[in-house]
């Protein structure tokens, strides 16, 4: 008997946001990616694998060929609002000859619109048009970038005398009318590195959404680049100061990207004052070997995982490293090796990621540490040593169209050293005064961006409980609706009766694939005196948690969920109906196999 198969259709964003359960054998089709999933009757959309077959393989091949944009910032016009000097057109011809195909072009708001909500400066606008035209004639695409850090005349958005949301909308309405139909312009950088604003990130998010809405109201579908708050720092993206842990932009054109900036020195400023060896020492907490490589690639992979988890696309608008012009030969070679690895990682993601190195331009002094091309009489003419990785990973093949919706290709493996201890739940706030309660199962979420194999779980006991007390540890899957679901592993127990960092070895090493999981801990056999453990008190980045339907009070923030009455082995399914919010959780670590 032939069974009729059902099929549902929607965009990748629609599927990801609704996250439905497909019936057994039911097909879900992503209209914008061409990918399919087949239901099993129980799993939600985000937990299902994509269907594998000839059509899928062909689609995957085509998407690999559709690579992302990569290039370089051409700085200089943003150095002054009163003396704006645009790059020499011959510099663009030179960059094109080196294989560069994309430039980010910074300028100041005060130069192009000296008076808020007034007409644009005819002189500066003409210079911007001429520069874009010259870049386009050389075969380059352009991102125009308002390089103001959330300021106008050095006054922060939200402060008296600065710009308003209406002023911000007015600026980009005027720029959109100028460049919407320019074939060279492929991106609008709304604001470079917003930071330190009185209203904070949430007010700034609303301002960016208002600007995007105004641009789309003009039927302008150019890719809009949404700068992350707190200097757009990629390394700090998941800190609470960003408040952008969950994507906040909606776009009817689905043509936007979140923009991050990523500098690799310890201070994150891109000044690179130390040797590479000194940077390795400064990053000693990241383990052995090349700790700079380990930290930088971890940060990059985590951000890629964030993009994929939410089905969105990204743009790393600034990254960079020094050359032999300003660094010793050994350090420059080490930075270049990391640059090769970093750009290969970006390149592997295809259209998921665009990137532009910071920076070049004929106005830079010879002592500027992260310039890539030196000039001759005001025209870029000679590559520095750090230009080699950029040219090795120049664009080739078919270029993507910049949609805001990602097709989520697979992540290559990223691993820690065997034996390394890692904190998947690594909170800013910790306490040693939490006893967790006897029989209360506590769970907090964590995210894995690349496959990792573990063989131990552990926890720190800071004050002993009664004799015979134990702490049982484990891991649960995510329900797809933001709560722990099915038990993946019950690791067993560690003693709670002695002060120690205690670990339990898994019966079989466990490999965790990319996705959300839940750490689990429950104190047992301690009805009178429970052990005190090192605990975290800060919510996990990128995850929404609800304290319930009642209006939350000032102290109602939660970091996970709990079930009570767990006396033996961990339950095979976490009880959703009795889940209660919790404010702290044992800081469990994993040991890499």
C-alpha cells in the first residue's frame, strides 16, 4: 500500500521560530534554502537533521560555491569632519589588482550632515559618490559606514544635545535615497561600534530597527548591517552588557546582518603592544600551547554557533593583526598563521559570514600597527606581510546575495586539548554559600558550537555535608522550547562529604554535537547537612528563561529550572509541569576525553 506523504513549506526563519513537531514521514521544506527535513512524529524542527540525498547534495554544493564577501576597510575620510580627504581612485585599482573585491568605507556623520535633519552636505556627498564610483569602476563592492560610535559631535545618543531616533532615521533616509540604486553599494553600516550610551543597548536596538524600517519603506532592499552594542565586540558579544543575546531585528526584505568586530590582543583594542609570546602568557587560563589561537578561534566559533542557532547571518566588519613593519619577525609570523586559520574558518562558512579587515588607506602613518598596504605618493602600492592571508582568502566563485536568513551549514570540529577542563556554564557571578537542597534537581542551559567528546563531569565542594552525602551529575537534552527534556547521561555521583574538586568518570565517553543542552546536579543523601558547592548566579548568554506567568519582582531573575524529590537515578525525562525557576546552580565542569 502506498502512503501519501504530507509536505509543509516555509522560510528557514519561519520554521526556526515556530519549531513545530512534524508528523511521522511528514516533509518540511525551506522555501528560501531548498533544504528539507522529514518528521518522526516526536521531534521538533530544530532537533531534526536535514534530509540527505542527491538533491540535498547538489544544493549543498551550490551553497558552498556561493561564498561570502571578504575584503578590507579603506580608512581616512573619517579622520576629520572638517578636512575630509577621500582615498585616491588609483588605490582602488591597486586593491583590485591584489584580488580585493569588497571595501568598507568609513566617514563621519558630522561631515556629511553637519546639521541634524538638514540636507546632506553637497560637497561631502559629491566626494562620497565619486569615491564609490571609483571603487565600483575598479570592480569593488562597497559598504558605506557611518563611523560615529553612537555619537554626534562627541555627544552620546540619549544625552542632551545629541541626535534623536528621528535624526538617525533622517540621515539614513537621505543616504538611502542617494545609494539605493548604486550597483557598487551592497551594504549600509548604520553605526560603527555604538557604546556607552545613556539608554543602553535596548534603546539602541530600537533606533536601529526604526532606521531599517525607514529604509525598507523606500523600497530599498540593500543589506543593512546591524552593529552590536558595546563596540560590537565579538569576544564580548555574550556578556550581559550587550543585551543582544537573542536577535532583535525584523526585516521584511530578509537582507540584514549582525555586525561584530574582533581584535585578538588581550585588551581587545587592536593596538597589539605585546609580543605574540607575551600574549600567549597572558592567555594562560586557556590551557597549554597556543592559547591566543585557542581563545580567538573559540570566540569566533561561538559567534558562528550563535548565528546558526538563530538562523541569521553575520558580518565581521573589523579584524586585524600586525605585520613585520611594527612587530618582530617571530610575532608577525605567528599572527599571520592565526590570520590564515581565522580567514579559512570564515571562508568555510560561505555566505553565512562576510568580513573586512581593518584597515588600509594612504593616510595611515608608517607606524600604524595593522595597516596592510603602504602607499607611494598617496596611492596604495606595496603589501605588508600581514596582507598575505587576506590575499590567500580572497573571494572566488559565486558570491551570495546577503540574505538575513542562514542555511546553517555544518560546523567543522573545534577541540580542546585532551584532559582539558571546561566550564560550559561559566558565570560572571559565583558564590560558595549555596547548598542546593536535598533532592532538588537543578538544570542550567549551555551551548556547544562544535562537536566535543567528554569523559568526566565534576563540581567543587567548598564545605562538606554530612557523612554519606552525594552530588549526582548529568546532562539533559533541550526540549526545543527552552527547557530540559530527555536525559542524555546520568554520570553518577561524587562525594559531598569532603571539601574537594570532585569528578565522576562516565562509563563511556560522550560526544556532544552542536546545540543546546542542560547541565544537571542534585544533592542526595543529605537530609540534615547538605554540602556547599561553588555555584553560579549569572544567566547563560543567549538563552531566554521565564520565571512564570506572574509579574516578576525585583529578585525574580532565574538562570535555570528545577524539579524536587529526586532521590535516586536521574529521571529519564525532566518534568515540565513541575519545573520551578532557580537563581543559582553548581558550576559543573566537563573534562575533555
